[in-house]
C-alpha cells in the first residue's frame, strides 16, 4: 500500500489539538484499596469534539479508501480472471475427454478392422473349402462312375465267358 505520511501527520496533529481532558485539575488522591478498579474510568476519558472526530474519520477514510478501492477492484479483476481460468480449464478437460473418446473410438475402429480381417480370412477359407469339396464331389462322382463302368464291363465279360463256355460245352446230338 502507498502511504501518505504528511496526511497522517496532519490528522494526528488535528487529533492532538482537538482532544482535551475533561478536567485539568489534578486527580484527588484516592487510596487504591478503597476504590474499585472501574471507578473514575469515565472521568479519566478526555472530552472529544464531534467535529474533530468527523474530520479525523474523513481524513482516515480519505487516506485508506483509495487503497481499499484499488484492492477491491484488483480482487474483482482476480475473481474475473479466476472465472475465466475455470472456464478455460473446463474446456481443456472437455477436450481431453473428447481426446479420450477419440482414442476409444480409434481403438474400436482398430478392433473392428481386426475382426473384419478375421471375417475376410474365414470367408476365404470357406470359399477354398467349398471349392475343395466341389472338386472332391466331382472326383467321387467320376470314381463312382468309373467303378460302375468297370463292374458293368466285368459283368459283361463274365456273361461273355459264360456264353462261350456254353458254346464250348458238348451238346448231345439230337436224334432225329
């Protein structure tokens, strides 16, 4: 705080000049054991001029009021700055939350990509297995047809052999 020494000195002089004791006569000697500690207190107080009190009050106020007003405005400014800082801090916190949300979303996208790749691999494997089963079915069908053909040929061969044997076997002549 900035102080004005000349103003304080003039107010102090004004106080000293305007405050006078009630009675300038010496206080009668009183035996300390006879008097209560509160007796004579009012009589010992000096008489104070109301105008002097008002002037001293005005001087005191004029001395400290500007500093107090500056302090008040500085406190108001600090309070406003704190409000601004709190709002900025809340905005930064929300940005961090958004950043965390973005990271979580990014993690979800990475996980989705991972599972998509798994699905693509499974689909490719299923297509490959489908192709293999189709080829195996065709091969099995060909083998079955070949086996049936071979069996048919063997059956025909057997029938031919039986027929030939029949022809080769002696036939009794017919009597006529």
